[in-house]
């Protein structure tokens, strides 16, 4: 009986306090900023080569592709890579709704003042990021390894998987894969959510 009373007293004393006003504002503002991601690219792949000193680029949006996709497809045809088409990305039908859910959850987390909800929201953000990066990697792997045997140019043992993030040399091309404006907004939201949780824990010890 005494032990149960002691445990109840401990839980009451250390009950999670509501989020501070500054944490609420930071979460809501960074979540709403993600609306911009519907109108700007979230990722980009840039290519450079001696014959293309000005570079080639492809931008990935939530629901489409843009950039010099046709020129890149023309070059990739010679080494047996498939043509990049929006139809090969079923994610384009899902991503806008997924991002809308993340925005709504971020705003609700800020309005709720609930720290447990903040932990849940951060967990969803991290898992979403891991799934998105794995999906991008798996597409790149298939795209760079499944080559047409009748290609004009064949290099034994060579694969052309684009980098997941950062720089990679592919024959005489240098390829950069980096977040675009929309992608950096996701990074910002993740940083804000992590920083907010750390801030709440430290200031409520």
C-alpha cells in the first residue's frame, strides 16, 4: 500500500507539463512552412560533363518531374538505362496527401501542448524520412542496375545508380543529389521538432 502511494506521488510530481508557448509557435510555424513544398521542388539531381559544362538538372516535386529530363533520357539510352517517366513513380499520387497529413499533425501537436504528442510526431517524421530515403535508394538501384543488354555502350561490371545524397562519378559525368527548397523545409521541420523536445526536457527537469 505504501509503495503504491509512493509510486502515485512520484508520477504526479513528474507528470509531463504542457509545451511552452515558444515551442508551440515553433512547431506550428515550421509545419505551416511545409505548405511551400507543394509549390517548389523537394529534390534535385545535377549532372556535369566536359560536353555539358553548363550542366544538366532534374528536379523532383511532390507530384511531378521537371528540368532537362528529355536530354538526360537521351544520354541514358546509350548506356541502356530506362527512360525516366512520371508514370514510374506511384509515390507522386501519395506524397501530396502524406505531406498534408504531416502538416496537420504538426499544427495539432503545437495546439495540443502535449509533449507525448510531440514525441509521437517526431517519431512519425523520422520514420517518414527513413522510408522516403529508402524508397529513393531502391528506385536508384533499379534504375542504375537494370540495363538494356542491347545498349550501344557497355562497360562490364559498371552500374549507374545515382547517389542517394552527395556526389558520385558515373563514367565521364559527375552527379550531385541534394535536397531542393522543399526538401530543406522537411529538414527544418525535423530540426525544430528535435530541438523543441530537447528544450522541453531540459527546461522541465
